[in-house]
């Protein structure tokens, strides 16, 4: 296995990073690159099911490049994201017998449900090239590796650099909650001059934004940034519940309304990319969407601020969002071609170049040239990785479904139907009940 500077508290891993934690789009989409010719059964079809609709086109382009050199293979990517729960859809497909050949899993909770269905990939060349610390979330109880890490992702507060400059705000000086609060008030005072509808655009309709990402930021220190520690814990104490609430309410109080009706697409496309808001809580996975909407804005005017966490100021949550798992029940020739495709993606010189060109990702494998990362958001987040100023993603160690349920409780709080103490108590009880 390869090595590299490890994150501060590295561990886990948690959007074709592929899971709901960073998805875009509302409906299932499937596209392959079959040209419609009669193949007389000579072509092997491999369906790859994942939860990153925003990367669908890039995956299709990757498969087309691969198929040019391997005309006996047809790679079909299908995706579910946004308002549709990827993992629930995956379960439905298995229940109905419509099992994908390859699918994405995010960490030990999901792996536990499908451990009997996925291939042991311990000897796969892409696993051998995985950077130290990126395989824990795909390792079963016997030490077998059941998935190939896709990439690393990070998130925080994406901000409009132009607006900060016009408002006289130096982003480099924002470290503490008080620093951020002062900047927010300054932006709010200048809303009309800046031409924005609100300082934030909080997508209250997306439970994962609050239940996975926001909660992870303030729960990660409690579990030492270790996803496996969270996975093995019978309890959650919410030691930083007050910090979590004030960060939530800062976004809510200065957000474009109505918060609870706002979804991911509106937040990213309608408000942030069109410069109707100054900040959004999101991650580097939004870059392809921003670039499609406005290349100049995406590549010149977007920066990243850490969500403020006491004693961890200046730290960004970064980790592996999910893993490629190969269905052990697929036909032998399908398994062989799926393994060959991922070997090409992560170990072949041509494949690595194609992945870097199409996905522009923070790598989770050796052999990638980090100097080739072009997307500014990814570049900035990678600087936090190099400086070891990161928080681990522990939300893929949550009890199954806990993040969605907790996010729903937060939505009730935002609607006025529940107080914060009740939200925390419900989260604690449901965590403990799930571990029984």
C-alpha cells in the first residue's frame, strides 16, 4: 500500500464518491456507451451504480475512453442522487433481484449490510496503490478489503471571493466563530450593495447537509476523528451540541428564505453560482456544476472557509467519501472486466491521466500528480491535507440511517416544532437503540 502525509486524525472515509453525503440531481439516470451495434454476445456489459449524478457525464467520458481500447466491454453508469436516497434505492434493487454489477458503499455501516454480497478485493492492484489511511472504511471484520476508495473530498463554507473583497473582508483572518459572525454581519449590512438575497443559502430540505456534514464537523472531535471509533461506539454524547446549534442558526438566521424549501440544486445553481448569496455549506464536489454554470466564477471567484470548531480552528473535514464494491454474484466475465476497469482507472498511466483530466479530484491512490489538480476548490482543500489541518469524516460510522433521522430532527427544530434539547436527546436515544 502506498503512503503519504496523513491527515490529522485520519481514519475513515466516508460523493464517484458516491453517496448521498454529496449528491446532486433528483432522479435516477442511466447511460452507457453502447453504440447500438450487433455484438452477437461478444461484448460484456458492466453496470456501475452510484450516487453522484453531478459526475455522471465525466464517468461516461471515462468509460468511452476505456472502451476505445477495450471494444469488448460496455461500461454503463447509473446514478441516483439529490432528493432520492441512493442507499434505499440500492436496497430496493437487491430486494427485487435487479442487482448492479458494481455499486458504491460508504464506510462500515453500509459494508456491514452487504458484506456477503461483495467481492474480496484485498489483492486488487488499485487496493495496493491506495494511500495509507484510506481503506479502513472498506475493511471487514476479518481484515479483508471489500472496496476500492474513489477519491478524497472536503467541505466547509464555500464563499464568493469578489463579495468578500468588495465588503472589505479578509478571509484569511476568519478562524473563530466570532470572526465568522463578524464577517457575516458585515456582509448582511451590505446586501444591497453586493446584490445578494442573503449571506447564506442553507438547503434545509436536504437532511444530509445537517445530519451528515454539519453534525460530523462537531462530532468528529468526540470520536478523535476516527470513523471506526464512531462505528464501534454504543453512545454519542454531543459534547459540542452548543457549537453545532450556533453554527446552524448563524446560517439559518442570515439565509435566503424559505430555508426548509431550499434543496441542493437551488443552493448551488440558483443562488451560489448566480451570485445571489455569499456563502454556502458545501464541498469540492460542486465544482463541476459551478463550472458548467459559469466557468469564470468557478475557477476565479470561489474560496473555502473551515466551519469553526473550538480547538480545531482552521481545520477542514476531508476524507474518502465511499468505495467501489463489486457484486460477488455477478457473472465471472463481468467481474473480470469490472476489476480490469478499476485497475485501469487507478494504476494505468493512461487511466490515471484520464481520471485526473475528467474528474480533477484529490487522489486516494499513489501515482497521481497532485500538481495536475486544476479545480481551485480541490487545490485549496488539498493544501489543508498537506498541512495536516483536517478533521476526519466519522458520519459513515454512524448507525445505519442515523444521519438522515438526525437531519430530520434538525429540520423540525428549524420549523419551530422541536427545541434543540429534544433534537439532541432524540439523536442520543436513536444512536443507542441502533447499537442494541
